[in-house]
C-alpha cells in the first residue's frame, strides 16, 4: 500500500515538471493596475497580496500584478488566452522574481498537491489518503 502511494505521488510530481506561470510585463502602473483589478475581480485569489498577506511585499503594482494574473491563469487551468490581459501579461516557465520568501506562486488550479506536499503560505499541511488521490 505504501509503495502504491509513493508511486502515485512520484507520478503526480513528474507530471507537473513543466509548470507555466503568467507574469506581467514591464509597463505603466496604470495598465498593470487594470490587469490586477480584472484578475482579482474575475476569480483570482488575491488574498495573499492584501496587507499582511504572504505576497504583499514588495508592495508594488508590478509584484501584485504578477501574483494576481498568475492566480487567474491557474484558476482558468492555463487556458489559451487566459494570460494576455490586453498584452500586459505573458507566460513564463519561471516564477516571478522579487517576491518575499514567504510568497509561493501556484502552478495549477488543483490544490491537492499545493496544499499537501507544497504548502502555500498561510495554508496548513493536510494529510492525504489513497482514497483522496484516487477520487
């Protein structure tokens, strides 16, 4: 049983090796703010960029935009066109730089492994069982 769980975890980890992120291009704060507002108003989880959130610092429009558009992109399952924001954002194979060490960018809309194996700041590690993985 333990071997089966180990194999499933290993397969899940290798299946996510080419994670894609959505990041904001350098640009005017006004355009970045529009992308941030759209993302946060349309499904992105922006709680981490609120004051006292794990990704609040550095407190810049660019850094907050990076987090918001990436959250939106992941919520949309990395769908084609969900990382454009009128040309303000683009896909990247690397997470944005410049964030605090407590800020973790999600790489998928699935929270199973981000909540269990790779905790996001502010989330607790939730033990999982084989039945949860197989559902």
